[in-house]
């Protein structure tokens, strides 16, 4: 297992740590606020580009080992993300999009297998359609009506009709996955190389 942080600068009352897990954590203000709330910490500043965190503290009230424990415990949690070894190079937002797509795809598969034996939609079909709709609508930040997966869903619903909503959801899900693959190829992450 990789170390959770590297000590770049350590004098009493001031620590600078390089934390590779900062690439997965994007809520920097919340992290700074959380560590600043520790009794004895006067300043926390995160530099996300170089993945470092500066901590100024009162060494009479707080030991550096206690800070190391807090940092270690907090940043160890990023290793609990599902499929982390496969998707470690992805931006956290993209990873969330993929996890939602995998979940809704699994529901669609189950609903498709079960639908062959039933003529009317059941709760699983409705759940798969709702999960796919959520997956599609939560993807992207721009005008959602113009997204290819949303347009495909609307056009499929109009052409296939509401009685075939599972097939509409499957077509929409496939277009969503194709869009995610396109985005992954388009926005390959740049790797940061640092010497420690």
C-alpha cells in the first residue's frame, strides 16, 4: 500500500505534507476547515496542484504525531472507493458518473432478464428506468437537454412509446456509456511527477 503522505517540511509549529490523495478530494475548503477546527491548529492551506497541505499549529497544545494520525486516518478513506484500483487516474466526478452508469446498467440487465417472463412492467423495471434517468441527468454540467444521451432518451421514448420504457432506458444507457468513454479519451489526466 502506498504511503498516505510525505513530510516535506517539519519544524515545531509548522508542517508541510505532500498528500497524493488530494487528487481525489476536491472539497479543499471543507478539509481546511475540518483540520483548522482541531484545538491548537491556527492555519491550514491546501495547494491542490502540487497536492500539498501546510499546517501551522501550537506545538504546546498539539503534537506533530497527533496531526500525522489525523491526516493518516482522514486520507486513508479515499482507498475505500469502489473500483479504486481500476479508476484511480479518473477525476472523482468522472468516477462517480461511471459508478452510477455501472449500477444502472446492472439494474437494466436484471430487469431485462426478468421482463422476458412478465408482460407488465414491475418495480424492478421502474427502478431500472429511474436509476438510468438519474444517471443520465446527473452527468455533465451544461445544458442537459442537449446531451446526446438525453436526446436519445426523448427520441426513443417518442418512437418506441411508453410501453417499451425498458428498451428506451437501455438505448439511453448505451449512449450515456459511449459519451463517458468519449470524455475519458478526450480528457486524459495529466500525471504530476515530483521528486521527494
